[in-house]
C-alpha cells in the first residue's frame, strides 16, 4: 500500500448536505432578536412573516399579480395539497427521480382524479413533460435532489387551461429564474434558503389563484391541504396553524443576506462556481465521473458523482469524515449507487469545497493502492 500524505488543507466547515443544508453561524445570531415564544397571531410574528414574504417577493422579482402563500408541513405536504386543491381532473408529470415520482404517484392514485400521464426518465437523465392535451396540470421538479438532474424551467408550453407546477425545493434561491409562465413555484426553505424543514412556500400566478379558489369551493378539502385557506391566511401574514418562529427568522436572515449580495444572479454564479469545480474534477479523474452525463442537465446545487466500482464509496466517505470532518455527502439511499452527492448551496464556501476535493483525491488514490 502506497502511503500518501494527508492534504494540509482542512475545511472550516465540513457540512455538504443536500438537505437540510448548512446554516450560516451569522444567521443564528439573529435569533436573539426573533419573537420566540410569541403567538403566531400576534403582531411581532406577523411582521416577521410579512418580512419573509416581502423579501422573497423581491428576491424572485414576482411578476404582476403573483402572490406568495406559506404553511406548515414542507414540500411533501404541498404534493398532497395540490392533489386536493389545484388538480381538477388529470395531471401530467415528468419524473426524473424519487421526489418528482412521489407527486406523480399521488395524483395517479387519487380516487377523485383520472389516472395521471407520467413520463419517467432513466435515472440521471432529463425527462421533458409528456404531451397530454387533456391534462389540466403539468408538473415537474426544477432540480431533482435525488439524482442531481436540472430540468429547464421553460421546456414546455402550456395550452389554454393548463397550469405549470414546479417543485423548486432544492434550487429555489440558487438560480436566477424568471417565473412568468410558471403558475406554481413551490419549495421548502432547508436548501439554498438556509433554514430548516417544516415550512412550505408557493409562488402562485393569478391563474393558479383562480383555479385554487374554484377547486376548493367545489370539493371537500382537508383544512391543512386547503390552499385557498392557506392563501387567505398568508395575505394576513399568518399561517393556518402555528409555525416555527425560529425557522422563519433563519429564513428571513438568509433572504436578506442573498439580496444584499446581488440576489439570485449572485447566488447562481456562486453555486455554479462550486459545482463546476466538482464536475471539472470528476471529468479529469480516472476513478470519478459525473452521474449526469449531459452537462446542460447537471444541477448547480446537487453535484452527484459516480465512483469507480473498484473503490468502495462508503469507505471513502467514512475516511473523509474521520480525518477531515466532511459529512453528509452520501448518495440518495434508494438509488443504490456507488457515489457521492455534494450540496453546493450559497452558504458553502469555496475554501471548504476545495478542501473536499483535495481530500477526495487523496482518499481515492489511497484506496486504489490499498
């Protein structure tokens, strides 16, 4: 076995999770001034919710008439809420991984809806929306967290009466998006937006608002899944039930941080710089390759790299944790692949990413000669 010297560089922060992600220490300092222990109906919390909604509206430069709704439960709850509150009769889905599949399976199995039209991609590849002229809802994930596939935001044109619904959980706040033509852009804040799980946000077009109000008036919808109810509460800077004030404060701080540094354009450049370094490394190393082979569809925030089968990726990750404090780079469990998955969100520093690459290169060389 050849002995390689450990890299001298160590990450200042070894967290590279794809969700929940690193929370900056500066955000934690803002919690002392947050209205913790206060009713969510009281003005201090309503002011905090209002600050979050206004900050997100400016960050995403909402088109005229678009509104932001929020509630408890995370993006997983939004799949169920959309199934009850937005899909009228049939949905069409482009599935590029585990999370886009979950929403597709929900609408497909809902007893009050017709079977969904579902186009499923081979893992690691992009799948466009299927042609479905009788579908009233077209759904896909902008960034598939399980595989690291990025779908073009405007890859399909909706026909009259069709709404485009986009799961943006792992990319909202990291890409410079233009939402005109997108009817629902929903996400949780535990990724690029630097908070924790348990909340959901949805940017709604006027057409989506009209559809939600009509659907919720025409069928029974459980209160927690009633998007019309959630929107009515959001307009008062409230939520249907008690939110995590800590989470709202963390999110408010992160949104302000992003806006002060140049907003979504700044965030996208930063994230592409991080993930680009990993993809460049993978393309030049004989034992690594990007899992998503087509560069145009590689995620800027979830870089997934296949490791050669001669190397046990579990052992590599264990050594990086033990010797360098690098954590949370395991692949999505259900893929069952020999790989690593690295979160490249705005809170990650380039110094730490460079340290990860140096340690990964060392661990691969050491394992290859074992």
